[in-house]
C-alpha cells in the first residue's frame, strides 16, 4: 500500500458535496489524486479534482467511474450498491463496504441491526404505509421516519397526538418512541483494515427547530464522564460488529436518567465532525483517509474547546448567494469560516460552516451566538 500510496494513489469519491470537498482538501497534503462523481456540474468538489458528471444511482455510470479508481469511498449514502458490489468482485477496494452502505440506506434495517446486536436504541415498530401508522396510534407519541431517502431533516416528523396521524408518511418506514432526552450527542469512530479503532470525544448537537438539522454544536459535550465512556463504547461496538472500514458517525440521545440510546449512523465524514479540522489533533477527514488506506489512525484529542455553526440559507431567499456579515465575523479571534462553493442559496441549504475555538466555554457560546446572528446568507 505505502509505495502505491505515495505514487498518486487514486481515490474515487461518490458524491461531490461539501464533505467530499473537505476530504479532498485534507488529502491534497498527501499527494492523493481524487476522482469525483456527482450529478451536479457545479458541485462543491468540481474545481478541486478530476470531476465527472453522472448519476450516483445509475449502475453503469458507477461501474465506469469505479474502474478508473484504485479505491472508492462515499460522501453520501444514496448510491448504487449493486454496482459497488460488482466492483468489489472485480477486485476494487470499496470502503465503507457496499453491504454496510446498503444496511444504512434503510432506517428499518438500521434499527433491526441495533436490536439484533444488543445496541441500545428507542423502541420502534416497522410500518408499511399511513394506514399502519394510524392502526398503531396507541404507540404515540412517536417519531415517524421514512425507511429510505430521508436526509437533512427530510423524511422525519414527530407525531404527538391523534390529530397528527393524517400527516404520517404513506410509505415503508418506522415509528420510533419519542424520547424525552436531555441532550443529543454524536461520536465519530474510525476503523482501518487492521481492525484498529479510534473515536473522537463526544460532541453536543443543537438542532434547528424547523429544519431538523444540526444548527450548531459544542465540543467536547457537557456530559458526565460515565456517559461519555458509554457513548464511546457503543460507537466502537457498532463499527466492530459491522466489521466496517472507514469513518462512522453515531448520533445518540442521552436520556434524563443518563442512558445512551443510538438514533442513527452514517458511514462517512459527518456534519458533527467539521470542527475537528481546527479543534482536534487529527481531523475527521484525515482520519477517514487513514482508515480507508489502512494507515495508522491519528490522535483525536481535543486541542481546544470548540463550537461549530452551520451556515444555512435564510428563509425567503433563493438565488445567487450573498454572504452578509462576513467581515464582522472574521474580526473575532479563533474563528474559521468554511464556505462550500455553492453558488445558489435556498432556505436551509447548507452553504458553509464556522468553527470557533476558545479555552473559555462561556466566550465560546457568546461567539457562536454572535456568528449565528451576524453571518446571514441571502440572495
């Protein structure tokens, strides 16, 4: 591996969004050549690599793309798994493995995996359509999730009362008991082909009340040491039980009685790990590369407490993106702005993020709120 690695080892990425963009930025220092496939000709990765336009879900397109790469990874789960399985049969390295991507593509199979492997998670029922949700009204209050193709808050809704039942998804999905949690956390864990594992310290996530996606987070999470240790144990158990190679984000609830329950997993770099670029010794992006290339995993220790603010398109604006308040934010010490190269904005679209580092946690929170209130993306 090492000789080939230093001779321009070509890594293919399915998906050309911001996660792929930051993965490429991390890999450039190691002379890695990247090839990216994405359906959008103006995707965030397009100017940083060998870029190919095509559907990630089309069998022949993925086969043709993969044949030119030494190793293939993903930055989004909505890809053609059958093509990846065939490429694997032809001897290509695919990390995370196609079978794991397939499992994660459906939240129903995810939940059954937790149940079958004694991984703590909220009680749930599998449902095929709206009628089955209505028939199980005694399970309320519940979170109704689509099995497939839900992301960034789409395909997830809370059903609290009988009057909510009519808006239930009329497609295969699940009902999950609504958890009265204290906080939501994420642990990112990596595993290489040798079976070595390394996790990042837990981060605490704050979700946007309407968009149901992470608005900002704090690292490390303000949780008891025993809870942090349990979250790390669970994350390592999941990636080991999956026999997965790569990076796995494990989103969890911490309940009022300090139990840790798994919500969802993502087998790739994740929104809850952006701050690691400045705030940890090894970033999640470099760690992902270390894992899939079977290199020694890096030290994940926190250098300084940090906050991360997602920059979302403002409500009521669609069109050419304008970044208002950027200069005011850049005047702050310990602030790092990452823009994703997306030319067009729309409500709640992820346009960038800001990482803030500060040894004083109260200052950190003040700066995070200032960034959130000051840096606005309009058209």
